[in-house]
C-alpha cells in the first residue's frame, strides 16, 4: 500500500508541476505580446509642412511636391520607424553623398541639419517630423540635381533641344512605395552620360596621381619631326603614356614612328587634323591640365542630363555636333553616314535645337536674309551698279535671291527642316573651308561637306531617286523640291567632350565659349 500511495503522490506531484509549467509557459508566451511596441506614427499635416518651410525657406521650391507626397501617405512619416531612419532613407543619403561621382556638388542648403541624422557625428537637433520632412526635401533636391538644371536655365544657355521632362509625381510614387533611387538603370539617362561618367572617374584617378607635367619647349620652337632628339620629346612621350595614348613610356628623347603614330591618334581625338609633325598647337593641347579636362567632362555630363534618352531610340535621325564640326546619319542605331560640316561663326552662332527634315531642294535659289541685304548687298550695290548681276542675284518681290547654279551660296542642294531660326543644311561652293580645323564660318546654317552623298542616303527611302537622277537634279539649274516619304529628325547639339562608339574620349574646342558659364553654374555654392 505504501508503494501505491507513493506512486499516487508522485503522479499528483508531477501533475501539479506540469500545471505549474503550463501556467508558467502561458506567462512566458504572454510577455512578447505585452512588449510589442506600437508602430511609429508621426503626424505631418499641412500646418506642420508650412511651418517647416518658414524655418527652412531655401527649400520652398519643393513645397508643392512635398505637400502632395504626405497627403498621399495620409499625413504620416515616410522615412522613420521605431529604429530610426529606414534602409531606403540611408540609401538616398549615400546617393546624395556620391553626387561628386556624378560630376556634381553635394550642397544641400541645410547640410548641417541633415548630416547628423545619418552620420551620427552629432546629436540630431531636428524633431522627428522635421527630420522626416528634411529627408523628403533631400530626396527632391537629389532628383533635381541628377536631372540637370531647370529648363528655363538651359534655355538661357541657348539650349533649345527638347528637354527630358522631370516628372516629380513619378518620384513621389517611388518614395511612397519605398523604392527610392538605388542602382542606376541606363535607360534612365542618355547613354553618353554613363560613358562620360566613366571617363570622369578615370581622369580623377589621373588627377589623384598628380596629373601630367607641362611640356617645356624653346621659345623659338616651330616643330618636331621624325628623327629629332630633344628633351621635350621625352616629355611628350610621358604625357601620352599617362592618358593611355602610348602603351609604353620608353623614356626615349628621339621622335620615332611610334610617337608620331600616337600623336596622330591624339590629334584625331582632339579635333585636330592629323599630321606627321608635332606643332606648337599640339603642345598647347597636350598642356591643358587634367583639372581643366575634368571640368569639360562635367559640363558635358550636365548637357547629357537634359537629353531625353528616347531620342537615341529612333530608327533614323541626323545629329550635328557643333564643336566637332561633324554630321552623323544614324540608322538602326548604327552610323550610316558621316560628313564634315561648317557651322556659324561666333557672331552668327548655329542654334542648338531640333527639327523634322521634310524636303530636299535641288538646284535651290538662295533667298538672301534681310540682315545680309542690309549689311552686304546694299553697300555693294552703292559701290557697283552691276553688283547684283555679277553675284548672280535678282530682286524677287521686294527681296533678293541668288539664282541656282554652281556658284549659288547654298551650292547644288539644301535640306529643309522648318524652324523659327531659319536654319537648314546645305551644300556650298566654298569647299576649301572643310579642310580647316576650325570650321565656324557660316551665317548660322550648317554647310555639309558631302551633300550629294547625304541626299543619296536620305532618298534611299524612295527607290525612284537613283544616284544618277540625283546628280541630274543637282545640276539642272532649275529649282526642284522633293518631299521625303518619311520625315527625318535633325538634332543640332553642342558637346565639347564625347565618347565615341569605339570607347575613345574626344575633346573639342569650345568654339562658342559655352563651357565656362555652365561650369560656374554647376560649382557655385
């Protein structure tokens, strides 16, 4: 019996112990639910937003976007939770701090307030609501910077090409969906932007290593040719090695065929006509400092921000780069045709804009602009009563025009894309101008070095226009208008730095002196 009672007592004891454990387990299970912290909810309404901009007026331009953003998010915070700034907020700050890699300065107007939020170097003195609002403004600041200066400013810089539109609503949605800017997707930007950004990184690495030394030459230096031996040649060799134009620096002071070949390549990529000698103009180009080259790259990255990436998706279009003095016909994303061009001189700048080419005119009249009639023709007529006849000109309903023919100022063909600037492409009898390095000589229109070949390419869309028929029309002496079956976009741009399709970085002279004002705009505090 004792054994029986002992067993019963043990079972009861275990039962009590088991019940106690269950109760204890229940208590343990209750604790986590009792310790759950409520989700952070910060009220950010219109009154709070208005008060924020009174305190931080330098951000007022983002007020409308920020109002709409918080209204969509039911007037609660976007960037904070119980643990602090959320992950995508930190990603944004890292992107902002990396603006220098994009050729931009990270000059947020209230960096003394925003930096402590992320860097933890000092106590964040902002309230939670103001912290969230400050980060939202940082976001729109970042979007504005990477999208380029506003359209009003770019127009003041005489850039009339279609601008890439900045849709702040799209960016607002990305914040609301917690998908702030992360890794770049190349479709977001004109592809040239990414190529120039890579070049910027390369040149900054060169700058960190000390850049390149200036090449010293004698005062009476005129040229170096094959076989010459002088210390300056060793300096040229070293300079070309730094930028990869020479694969090896042999330290030799003798001008050999390897150096001449490298100089010719360098000339090609710097808007110079390749020669077999080294001239003072080449030394001057080689001596442009790495810091100046970096500024040029940055200026052209900014221009790329203005271009809609949809532009380069077209099946066929013409692009003219003014500083390069060159025209390209792009077809199915490949270069189908290239021609040298002459552009407007400094006093008659070729306008940076676009249009749709719709007509080719063979054996054209030249309708003389009123400005030329006033400045050239009337003074000529005053001195010579036969001036009009000698220039093959005639009066036409109160205006003056030049008759078709080989001496016509427009040559034998012109290419029209209607625009308010009265700019078009055309042939010219002054063929020698295409042999010059600086080809800014026109009154504003673009003279094409290979007009016949361009006409043949453009009229491939109409098989009836054979090369023989085109030749006949060009020399007919009678004006003949031909409508293109499909209009061709024409883009006239201005790039002093450009990475070509072979990956070579090219620099061109700033013929209209546009870079300095743009660099100043980008770097001012």
